[in-house]
């Protein structure tokens, strides 16, 4: 658009100069010269206004070219490569490759999705699978309250909601938020979320539930022709009013965690966590989560719980690089009335960020089975990224 207007401008200017140039026949009078100058100034002002309007339209995306589909669409993702060795294990695995797709239909209607390939290769007889972890539409009711429907991550715990590898310590996700919560956990449903007061946020979701008669993690149906006969609900309250601090509690109710496999087994999950990051680089995370059920599951019983505490310190190592060290202690207690499985995990490690969205990780972990009086040591090395 600019080149066309500029050509018009210079053409008019040249024509004006030609008309104003003295000829052999007669020189222009002072009045004719003044009229010519005024005409030139008028043309210049018109072209300047058109150029300014075009530039403003291009910058705002509302010009003659229009607002394109791509202007309202977002793309992102993350990935994790893990190497593990210890107690006879020597394995490398591209654990997760994830792509995000989002779109704004309007100023108050939004879409978000997440597609994941696990363990690099999916198909019959292969170790991985392709999963749709999120696909929801959110409508802004007001500036502070929103309605959401679709397939979504449940608002429970720390890593279930925010699990990009550059956001947490350790190569693998912690065991409490893997076996008890169980991360990553998504369901289909409808819900409300928003801000009750400055710093106080809420989530309420009515959604599909687990279906298991053995252990909690295997009960995730992943919204794949899932049994919807027994709905579930989740509520979370969260405080973020103090800089660097998050306090949260969530409660979930399952009308029948057994589904078609075990009738009449109502269950509830309660979780609390604190996440603190100080400007000095010191950080501390702590979480507890526990289940209560009417009847035993064959592996996890009717009560399973776990907790962990994780102090950390993050610091700069150069102009752009940062490093962080951490230690974590975990306890998990699960099992039925006759067979319990109490486990203790101690780990420490290093995160190295050459960029805030790229991380290299190292973890040493010691696992002790208290009931069986056995243990093992693991070493992990990882690469993660987010964009």
C-alpha cells in the first residue's frame, strides 16, 4: 500500500513542478505561483493522511487486508528427553512430544488444545501412544469469571496443572503427583473459574471420572469412549495475593470410582500444597494428597496418601544462564487391608537453564520399600524445552 501512495505522491509533485517551471513564452505571476504552492501542499497533506491511516490499519490488523486467521491463532509446545540408569536399567526415552494449538474466536471466546506423543513411537505393539490431553472452549462471562467446556486438565496439585519440564525440578515428575493424584489427569466436563477477590481464585468442574478396581493411576479413562454413568466433581481454591507465594487446596468427589468394574465405591481425593519462590532464588514446595473410599481397591486399597517437601535454590551462572539445585523427600503409603506398600524416596539434583524455556537436568534418587525392606538407586539425565 505504501509504494502505491508514494508513487502517486512523487507523480503529483513532479507534475506540479513541471507546471510551475518557467517557460520561454511566459513566466508565472506571483499569484499563480502562490496557487501552485497551495495545490502542492494540499496534495502532500492528503497523501500524508492516507499513509498514516494505512500504517495504523496495518499495525492494528484492521486495514484493507483484514484480520487473518493466523493473527488469532497460537502455537506452542514442549518436550522431554530422559536417560535413566541404575540397578540394571540403562534406558533412553523421548518421553513426551507435545504441541499446543489455541485460537481466539472473539475477544471473549477462546479455544485451547494439547496433543501429545508419548515415548516417541505409537501403534500396535509399540511403547507409546498419541493422546489428546486438552481441547476446551472458554467464554468470558465477565472480566473475573469464565465458563469452560470440553476436555481439560483437572485443577489438582502443582504438576498436574503446570507440567512443562522447565517449570519444575527433577528429570521425572515426583511420585506423589504421579501415583496419588495421578498426573497427568484430564477429563471431559463443564466448569467455572475466576477470581473471588484480589489474590483469591476458584475452579469448579463437573466431569467424567475414574474407573478402576485395582490402582488409582490405571483408572484414568482419558476420555476415550469413557464410561460417563458415574460423574465426578472437583473444586479448588487458590491464594496468590503475596508475591512469590501460592497456597491451594482441592477436593474431588467420585460417585463410583469402580464404574462398571466395582459397584457402589464412592471416593474422594483431597490435596493441599504450598509453592514459594523468593526473589533471592530460594524456593520451597510442599504437597499432600490422599484418597478415602468406601471399598478396597485390590492394589491401592481404600486409603492411599502421599506427601513431599522440596527446598531449592536458583541462581545466575552468567549473563543469560541460570542454575538451580534441589532436594526432595517423599513418602507414599498405599495398599489394601492385608498388604501395604509404604515407600520413601530421597532425591537431589541440578537444573541448568541456558534459556528460561530450555533446561538440562540431573537427578540422583534413592527409593526404599519400607515394608519389603528393599531399595534401589537411580540416576537420571534429561533435556526439556517449552515454546
